[in-house]
C-alpha cells in the first residue's frame, strides 16, 4: 500500500539526524564522484540517491519497490550517458564452485536459526503485508510468502550485491567493497526484519555472507537463492509465530 505523504513527513520528523547525516554523506560522495569522474562511483551514488528520494516520496509502505525502481531508473540513465555506460556484470548468473553449495547451505541454515531466535526473543509485530496473510487459506499463504520472498530478495540483491558491491569493488577493492555493502545492508534493516540495533548487526553479518557468496560465484544467482530462503523463513515466522 502506498504510504501517505503525512506518514512520510512524520517518519522524517521522528528521525531527522540519521536522515540529515545520510543526505550529507551522499552529497559529499556525489560531489567527489563528479569531480573525479569515476564511473563506478557515480553509478553507485546514483542508485543510493534514487533509493533515498523514492523512499521519501513513497514511504516504506510499498517496500521493496523503491529499490527495484532505483536500479531500473539508473539503468535507463546509464544507457543515455556515455560516461556511465557499463556492461551489466552484476547481472551474470555466476559459476559453480566446489565449496559454493556448502557455503550457501550453511548461510541458509545459520540465517534461519538467527532469524527464528531473534523473532522468539524480540516478538516483533508482523509486517503489514505478511500480517494480512495470517488469516488466509494455506494455499494463498504459500503463494503470498513465495511472492514476497522472490521480489524482496531480487530488489535487495540488485542494489547491494549487484550495483554496490560490483561497482565499489572496482573503486575500493574486494574487501572494502564487501564491508561497505554489508554495512549499508545492515543499516537498511534498522526498521526491517530483524530490526533495531540487533537487526543492524545480524543483517550486516548476513550481508557479509551474501557478499562472499557473490564474490565466490562471480554472479547473482547463488546469493539470490540464499536470500530467498531467508525471506521464506521471515514469511513463515510472520504468518505462523508472530502476533497479529
């Protein structure tokens, strides 16, 4: 559901300092990118700026649409500006390595245990969309959780392991890019599932694992599969365990 502008204004008023800091950092990085004419940095900043603007305009009621829409708009812009053009390396399916199935399986199991433990301890309210599934027939619940998992994982992976990790690796190197995208992914979940300080830490660690999978596979399919599994866990917990 589309959040109303008054709701967004209230959200901004309640959290002015993080928003101001975020905007100042983006403005500073954008200015530096423009001065250096670094194409990977400009592509990264463009997506980050678009995510901020789209969230402020639409609110979080249509999440994760702002992420997917930001990547789509950025891609259309890239096609028109020679400096920003690049081959879509981050869209590659990737390759299979001997250790990849074990790495993905371990990530799926550990994330499911961490999410379940956090949900039982924190007892958060289910999100609006998933809460709406709690009284639905089983088939509709399964379809709803599947749709949520496929779309949410696609949008978040496109931004963090796709654009950010790929482009920042070209600028900063593998390890710093891995850390930056994970920190950004953790901060994204300050109001997500999991949420709060614990959510930032847990999501940040999870972002590291997904980033390693992205790095090892040299593609997006493996981290996407792992992310879908985590979102299925979130959907199941929200529908079966959490309070309405």
